[in-house]
C-alpha cells in the first residue's frame, strides 16, 4: 500500500508509474485520495483543537469548584458537554474518512521500478537472460501427462475422484521425486543463509491484507467462511506476516527465511490445453524464499535472489530463461519482478517456474513493518520474495526433458535424494 504522504508529495511520479501499469482511472482515484486526506487532516486539526479546549475547560471547572463558584462551574459544564458532543461527531467523521482513504489505497497497485518496461501482457515481457541447450528428444517422446500415466507416477484421474480437477496424486517414484525436489530446494536455500520455518497453511484476513492478496486476489483464494480463514496461495503470505507489526533494528538486516508449503489457488476460469497436466493446479507444492531488507540494500538482495534461483536451475541442467515483467503483467504489489521459465521440449513451450520480486515498502506499509534507522527514526522496511522453486512445472520439465527410450533419467544433483537414477 502506498503512503498518502508519498502520493501527495509525488503525484506526477505516481501517475506516471500507474500509466506504465495501464491502471485505469488513475488520476481520478489519486485526486480522491488527496482530497479525502485533506479533509481528514482538517478534521484532525479541528478534533485536536476541540480536545484541547475541553481539557482547558475541565481544569477551569475544577478551579471554580474549589473556589466555591459552583454556578460558574455549572455553566462551563454545559459548554463542556457541548464540546463532548462535537468531539464525538468529529471522531466518527475521522474514522469514516480514515476508512475511506484506506479503501481507496487498497485499490492502488505499487509503483513500478524504472526498469519495468511498458506493455499490455506477457507478450511484452523482456527476455534478459537465457541458458541451456534444448534437448533433442527421441521419436515417440511424450508430454509429461502421458509419461505420468505410462510409468504410473502421477494419477490425475484418481485426484479428480478424491477432490476434483487440479488435485493430482503422486505415486511411488513420482512421490519420491517430488519429495527429493523439496528437500533439495530447502537444502540449497538453508545453505545460502535462509532460515527454514514451518508455517500455518491457513491465514486470517489481516495476513491476506498484509501481503496484498486481499482484496486484490480474493476470488482466487479458497475461503473457509465459518472461521474466516484463507488457504494460503503461497508461503509468502504466512512467512512475511511473521514480521507484521514488528519494529526492527538496522542490525537485524538481512532477514532471510525459507519454507515449504502446499499452495492452494482456485485459478477460476483456467481451461484448455495450456493448463493440462501439471501446467496449472489448484493444489501444488512450493518452496519459497523471503527477505526483509534495508531499503538501500533491497535491489542488491533482489539480484542475489535471481542468482540463487539461476544456480539451482543450472544444477538441474534444465534450459531456462529469465524475463523482466512489463507493466501490464507485473503483480499488484510488486515494484520489479523477474520470472524464470523452463523450456518444455515435449510441449514445445516455456513454462513459468519462479517469480522473484521486490515489493519495496508496499507490503511493509500494510504490515506496519518498520525499523529504527541510525537517526533513531522509524522507517518502513523493504520486503522481497521468490519461488525457489514451484514444483509442478519443474517436475514437468524434468519428466519431459530427461525422457529417453529406456525411461526418465533423474538429474544427477537429485540422485542422492531419490535413491534411484531412472524411472522405468
């Protein structure tokens, strides 16, 4: 969430940033925020003056009673009662204006970094890096959903029977490969200084608002209405909320956390061949990395996270590329995002397997996540997160790119985790 003071003092910059995002009615909503905040500040001044006058009268009443001037004191008490009624009206007005400003701010996305290119969709994203040779597959090579059936390692129909479409059952070596990837990702992250945490898989409404899933992505989250809890769409939500309402010290930075969780996404309206098999699921596993950083260090940290994911994909020996997302494709809360994609040889298409983002102070403002700087003043921290990695499409990439006539080879780096080197 943007700060009102930033919007007020940098209106032209905010509007330029929202234009890069193709955000509709930007000037109208920004003007409305500024106007309502002016009314809020005027009301606050009026309230402060009324309270000051009430306090002054209260002291005068006490003096008058002590002096035996009860009649004069009673007259002042009538005035004090009227001031009390005015105070009540002003407080109610203040609360209404504060809520209206907050609801407007919730509608405004983050301001993109200057590096974010203009564009309308994922077709306008910039390819900034590409590495790895695309393997030449043998005749009769299959997409992963056919491989999963052939080797009986993932059962989509069984998952459909138990729950519904998008909830696969991993079996035998498929389950072991899934677990191997989770352990490998966690080991890579902890070896890089990320402390592992295990977090709840359901979060409350405050947590959803804290990281920006609410109200922006409310329809994409599974909601447990009786308890008003949400199944997490990513570990980013509970892990980042570990620090909600915290006041940190500069010496606490950098804060680095990693977590494995299942993730749940409704993905309403997703149909077609492009979402077949593991390409898009309602429940999937993911290992996440989260960083809380000093504002001066956050973009250096972002580069480090990109390098970290790059190293993992190099070890898996999968062909991949890195994209800088354009204004029309970048997430609501992000200032700058890099997407990683693995090439699926059998499908002849790129599959997104990671997003690494810097949110700057956008989430921290919602979370009330601050630190004391060297001058002793409270300042918003910066938050970052990245997939390290999301499993379904990584697994799809491995199954398809490592398939041979004899079976599916296991990437060398994973053999010590799986205990086998081929699925046959």
